[in-house]
C-alpha cells in the first residue's frame, strides 16, 4: 500500500450538493424547493430583488467547481471561482 502523503479527507471537505434554484436577476442560489418559482428574497441596499428563482434541479444544470472540487473552500477561505457554493451553472443563459 503506498502513501500519497496527503491527509485523509475530513467530513467538512466533502463536496456540497448542488443548489436547486437560482434567481434570474441577481444570481442568488437556493437549496429550498419551496423557493423555486417564487420571488427572490435577497435584498440589496434596502430594496428586495425583483427576480424569480428558476428551477435548476437537474445535474446537467451544474458543473462542480474544478478549483475547489465542489467543497466551496480553498484552504480556509471561500473559493473565489464558485463564490463558496462548490458549483457553477453549466449554462446560465438557458434558465
């Protein structure tokens, strides 16, 4: 048995599940099925977003972030490529 020299993966380093929906206006994501096809709840500068959360439940909608391997973290910081989500939309224009 060969040792690769890398530490064993921790439970916190496991890949996250992909989100279930994304706002068409601001790009906010949700993991709640109830939020899909509803108005986005994100607020910016005191005003609520006017976008609708589109369904993105299919695996084909998302690509696991290659930079963080789906964990959402690079070291102790949030991954900048996926904004800490662990996933990127495969085709954001198709929602």
